[in-house]
C-alpha cells in the first residue's frame, strides 16, 4: 500500500516515509513542530505516548502527500510548493552553548519531571540518549542530569542516578560543558550525594558541587534550578551531624532565599516539606504534624510517591509523641509503606521512620514481638542503605527493657560503635554507659557519654530521649545532687521539644527520685498524673509500670490495701511479659524520719493531695484541648463523687451548649457556674451540682477547688492553642474541591477560595466578590454557579457599568409593552431571564442610587415589579455581585445605600491581586499557553528567563494583563518552540503612536 492511500490516517509508516533521510530535528524544523512530536507520530498506535498529526499541521502533511512530494529515498524531493525537504547538514555548535534543538528537545522533559509526570519524562530522556538524537555534549549532559534527578525523585534510587550522572559529571569536572548544562549537572550531583545512602553521602562532595554550581548562577537562572542546587546542601548539612548549628543555619538561609520563588509542583512540595522540618524544632508540634499530613496528601494527589511516603512516615513518628490511639499511628505507618510499595521506591527515610512509628505503636499495645519485627524491618532498610540506625535505637532499647533482655542492649551498643555514619558511635557509647550505670553504678561514664552524644549533634529529639532515659539509668546508684541535675537537664530539653509520652515518663522518674530521698507522699501525685496520661494515650506497658510503682510507694506508706495492689500489679506485669525497670531500687529516708512520717503527712491532707494530682493531670504539656476538657471532667468527678458535673460552651447569643456531662442523671443540677476561656475566643463554664461534699473536709472550700481547676484548665487550653494543638481545620485542605475550568488555583489564597466556593454549592445565599479589575471575578462567579445545585439553570450576566442610565431599570427588571415611549414589546429583563438560575451583577457599585431600593426589594422578597406592571412577580434567582470599589466608603459618601450594602454582604469573598499571589503567575501563564496555542500545534515551553521575567513583573492589570501578554506572544508566526522573555514585550506601551 503506498503512502498516498493513507492520507486520512497519517500513520507511523506514512510519517517515516515522508521524513525519509532527514533527522527528526530537521524534519521537525521544516514542519514547524518539536522533534519529540515527530517521535510520537512515529510510535505504534498502541504506545502510551503515541500521537497523530492534527489541525493545520496535519493538513499541510496531507497536501504534501496528495501532491506526490513524499521523501521516500531521494533527498532532493520536495514537500508542497517550493518547500524543500532536502537534508540540512548539522550546524556546528559554538563552544559554551547547548544546541538549540537539543535544548528544545530536553526542556519539555525537565518540565514534565518537575510536574511529577515522571514516566513521560524518563521515557523521553531515555529515547533522546539511546537514539543519539542529541547533537551536543551539553545537550547529552543535560539529559543525563535530568534523568538522574528523575531516578532519585521518582523511585528513590540514588545509586542508579549516580551511574547515570557519571559521564556528565566527568565532563563537568573536565570543564568540557557549557554553563547551562554544567549548572544542571552540579544540581543533580548535589542532590545525589545528599541522599541518605552511606556509599554516596559525602558532605565534602555536596559542598563542592554547590560551590561550583553557585558560580554559574545568573539573573536568568530558574528559581527551581537554584532551589534544586541548594537543596542538596541544606539536606546534606542536616544529615551530616557535627556540622554545627552555624553551618546548618547558613544552609537553611541560602535555601530559604529561593523557597518562596519556586513554581513547579515538585519543587513546591519539597519546599513545603522542608518548611515542616525547619518548624519541627521551633514550631508547635501539632501544627508540624498537620503540615506533614497536608504535604503528604497533596503529594499523593499529584503522584509524587517519594514525598508522600516520607511525609506519612514522619507523621507516624510525630504522632507517637501525642495523645492518640496507637491504631491511628499504625494506619499512617501502613499507608506510608503502601505508597512506597506501589511506587516501587527503594529503601529510604520512609522505610526507617515508618518502621519506627509502627514499632512504637506496637510497644504501646504491649505487642512486643510485632514491635521488634517492625523495628528489624527498619534495621534491614538501614543496612541496605549503609546508613545510621540512630532513629530506631530508643524504641529498640525500650523493647529490650520491657522484656528484660538487657544483654541485647549491650550487643546493640557494640554494634552501633562499629558504624561510622552520623552519631551512631556516640549513641552506642551512651547505651553501654547506661548499662554500666544501672548494673555497676558508673554514673560518671554515662555523663561523659551524654556529653559526647551532644557534640556529635544528632537530631535534638534523639538527645531528648537519651536524657530522659538517662534519669532512669541513674535512679539506682546516682547521688541525689546528680539525679536532680539529670532531671533538670531533661526537663529543660522537654520544654523546648514538648512530648506527652516523655513528659509522663519523666514524671515517673521524678517520683522515684523523690522516693530515693524518702519524700514518698510527694511522689504519689506525680505517679498518678503519669498513669493518667499513659492511660489516655493507651500506652499499656507504661501505665502498668506506673501502677506498679504507685502500689509499691503506697505499700511503703502503709496505706490500707496497698499490698494487695502490689500483688495485682505484679500479676498484670507478668501477664504482659513486662520486667520492672530499674531492676534494683531502694526507698530512702527523709531528714532522719522513716516513711511512717510521710504516711502520716499524706493521711493528714488527702484532699489536698487529690487536688495536686488533679492539677498535675490538667497541666500536662503537649495534650490537645479535647484531652484537657476530658481530664477536667474526670478530676472534677473524682473530687466531687456522686454529684452532677456539667461542662458547657457559652455561645455568642448568650445561650449555652452542653459539651459533656457526668454523674448521676438524677442528681441535682448545678446552680453555681465557674466561667473560663479556652485561649481561642470561646467561653466555657463548669458546674457541679449540690451533694454531700467532697471526699474529705477542710480547706480548701469546694468553690476554691473549682475556681482553681478552671483556672488551670484555661491556662492549659491556651497553651494547647499556642502550641498549635487546637482543633482547627487544616489550612489549604482543598483537594476535595472539584476542578473548575478556567480557575487556576496554585497559591494558598486561591486554593482556600476554591475550597470555600465548593462549600457554597448547596447554598442560595447572596455572594459578593471584591477584587481589583482583572483579578478574575467573573471566572469565580461562573465557578460558583457551575458548582451549585443551579448549574443546569440559566446563568445571566448584567454589567452595571455598561448600561445607559435611562435604560437601566427596564433592562434589569423588565417592562410591559407601552410602558414608555419605544416599548413596542414586552421585555422580561435579566432578573426574570435568570429565573431558576444565577444572576451575576458585575460592577454593582455603579448601580444608580434611585434603583437601589428596587434591587433591595428583589433581594429581600425575591420579587420584582417590571415597568408597566401593577403587581409584583415572584422570581427564584440566586444573586452574585462583584465590584472593584470600596462599597463601605460609598455608604459613608452617600453613593450606596447602607441597607443594600448589608444585604449584599451575606457571603463576601475577596480576590487578592495577582501581585499578592506570585504562585499563581507561572501556573496561569502555563494555563494560557496551553489554551491559546493554535489547535494542532505543540504548546511552547516557557524558558527559565521567561519564568523569571513573569515572576518579576508586578501585573497592575492582574490576570487579564497576563493573559494578554501570553496571547500577544503566541500571535506572531511562526509559533516559537520555546517562549523566552523577549517574546513577552512586558511593559511596552500600546498608547504611543507608531514611529514614522
């Protein structure tokens, strides 16, 4: 079958026959497309990337075939009339430059890579390299660097990436590459060498690549490329350990300069993840957790598996420090593993931290075999990576302590001492020293080991865990002064990095330290508060150990029934397979008096002791408000048994809503209430019904107790709010909001606005949109209609600034025939035309003052009175208004009625100008490039200097100006393959007369 008979198909054979001996680059240049487009035309029909010529390009090819101008074998044949298809010899590339055709072929792949279209990017880059279509060394180096970056970010395979990058890196080191290619190679190398892989990680190499790359940075360098270059440096410094705070802060500062400028989805997600890491030490812990959750869900939606898996693993670990159900931790850890498995990711931080989170959760549930299995999976990943197991050490230590396998602790310490990566050796020495402190009383060695660990500069969370464990290791043999110093150091670190779990553990160790001094009565409230926290967190082993020590302390105090409690706790520990720690412990005496004097003191003020326990339970740092409220109700019920206890919220109207109530429903209701705030603007009140009294008589009075409880609860709620633990909706959670054609929402502000629009779907409330001219008010108004239940009804637009004043009323409300001179037929008006749908009143601030009462009547009563009618007509119309004016100022100046102003203000939505949402600029530009490119043509790629130019402009005309700039750039033939800054002509005035 000859090619002429296939005119309608333009199948791969026809395209190849038409191309003949020409290279794809030369043929693409002649046809007016990119080499990649030609490559896709020649793919078999079943291939995923296969494309067929379309539109004007297809017509040109068909005309060439119909005229018999096929290039079958002779290079001198012609296509069409006077359009030569003779092969053109390759043009030599000037030294220091990348061949333009090479750049045109590679830039789309880099674009796909940063948009998370990894498969397409990798397939295209592999084809360019394997088929030998790249004519310059710089082009080949760029393709190799881009492919290496893809191997890291798509499959977490740094070793394959290193192999791919080697030829380009050798050329770069030999100074054989142009600056554009070398910069990309240096960025890829810094990323590869910063991966958590012991065979590749090298802080010296990372710094060398970053330093050499920084010399090549120019004003036109893409922010995404600069971010990629500095990313390796910042991450490498954090992983290195011992680099010092100054070096770490310098790396963070250099990266922070460009984090807000990146535009591509993968870069933005990585930047958000890094912000969460930077906030982890200084920021509120719960907000950090929610930040990781948000990034993970956005990454999963975009298909960036390596970020999704890693952030989910971090969430699992962060949740172990909060009061949450262990099953939730297991669910998050399993999600991280599932994401990694589906994407076939290699071992990485996601493997280590998901194993740690799952192991900690199983420890809470007293499922020690499952915990050890999970932790060993993490160890296997560490071994494959030749990396440091430091994050897994403390949960493994707890597992060995719980089950009494103290020989494993020594073995673990010795194994850590053989690992040269990070702080492994220093942590191994701490374990061995802690073992000596417990068994032989060598506390001095433990102090030296802790100091050495701090110098090794591991994660501060590791230091915190070690300091808390160090208090426990000292309990048996350290003198009182050294024990107090250890408690103080741990408490100071805990104040910096709040952890509910470690705070409760430290309370138990503080209680036992008091018991060493013989201050047993003071230890009781600390133990009870610790037990309450672990019980709420469902940490079964820690709660059981706390009950055991509380029973032993009460036995020393000779309280009734204490010995029975000791026996019950021993049975509970045996049932779980738990071993008591510390294994040996001696209760001390206080100022020459035995425990009998402490018992007498404890019995003298049992109610005061109960109040101290209550305050300890209410003041635990790091718990969310729901736990504070639950603890308030619990301790109040304990202090006032048999009475009704009610917690209510006072609403803005003065009415109250019951939050929780306890006690006998038949008990008398509260008469006296104690009001307090939650630190976030809400007001609560606690009431206790009348009854027989508290558990013991004597001061303080019941009112004093309740006032004290509510005061402490208020402070705890405020601290929870300041630490970000309050139950607030997660910001920017708009993934469930449907996409709206024409509505591009890349910035935080626009994503939140899109989410609000989605939630207005079932409402018929009036909406008013505020924003400067050109910000997209009409697009948003249409989106509100399309997402509402009225989407199938009419959508009518009425521009209040475009209608002559004398025609305004008739056009808006309608008129009957003969109502005025010239009214020759009935006219329904735009309001009736929108019946059952939506009316968009654009520039409502231009509405004449005399017509504003009629519009108000329509909005309030849903009826209109057309000109010439004697009776009002009911209408079912939802109104959306828009204005760029300040209507409140119009009210003050008498240009706009106050009652109409408030009637329009039911749902006000503000649209920020484009200059205040730079994240949207590039996203909108790419959207306009795609939508405004002529049909059948390949959309051009935005060059780095074009992106920089777009980001630098202030856009006084907002989105409308940006659209015009893109449309102007695409209006001139031939259509460019790469849009540069020169194509935009930004800032050129169109008001000047043409030059003569």
